[in-house]
């Protein structure tokens, strides 16, 4: 399982899929329900990165059902967030917003600010896409505040990039440039050249 996660983090997707499926068989053999719940979510993440979106939705659904049966609220919150971002990618924006809002509330209730901040950033994207400008502005600011507070610099940069696009669309060019410049500075500092290039575009 851990080896599959390492391959997944490195975007070595074929290797990740192989190891995660092997781990799933082992969890099933020993009847480890929590392991099966977590591995289903991880396989969902791998499918999502491979562009296998139907498989990803199926795996996230399986993971969610298992986490609910197991009473694992943190696992449930994490999968809701992953599912929300997938639905946003599939342009199912209102469904995505619902899942991400559920995730943010669950993360808040269990005291996991990193997960809450990630979900709030996704909620902001959804509200932005739905044209709910003031709500989107508030959520971007909230996600940014939370990520700064917990010191999650990569997530600060990601939210800044999305916020910059939002501000440009509102005709606030100077504020947008400031947000993008800060994002580029953070990405450069943490060695993410791809992120820095994205912030500059």
C-alpha cells in the first residue's frame, strides 16, 4: 500500500496501480475493512490521474461506502473532497460544490484544518464557475487564510493562482497580478517550476 502511494505521488501511475491492486487483494484476504476503504480511495486517485474518470467515480463511491460503514469520518471527508474535485473536472459543478462543502464541514468537525482548507479552495472554484461572485470571493479568502495559518505553502500558491484568475475576470487586474506574483514566488521557493510557470501565464 505504502509503495503504491509512493509511486502515485511520483506520478508513476502504472506502477502505482499495480501495487495498489496487490494491496487490495491482501486486504481482502485478511478481511481488513479499513484497509479496503483507504485502498479504494487511493485507486480512485490513480484512476483520476490516468483519465479513467468512470473508474475513479466508482472507486470513490466504494471508498465512501466503506468509510461510512466503518465510522471513519476522516476517511469519509477525504474521499468527499477527492470526489468533489473529480466532479468539478467533469464540469458537474453543482454536484462538486455539494461534495466539497460536505467535506469542509466534516474536516472542521473532526479538527483537520488542512483538509478543510483544501475543500474550501474547491468550493471557491465551484462558486466561481457558478457565477456566485461574492460567495466565491469569500471562500477564496477563507481558504487562503487557513492555508497561511497552517503553513501549507503549496496550497497557498494554488489558491492564489485560482484567486488571480477570479480577480482578472472581475476586472481587478492589479490585485490579480499581485496574487499571481506571490504564487510564482512561492512556487519558485519550493522548487515547483511547473507551478511557477502556471502562475506567470
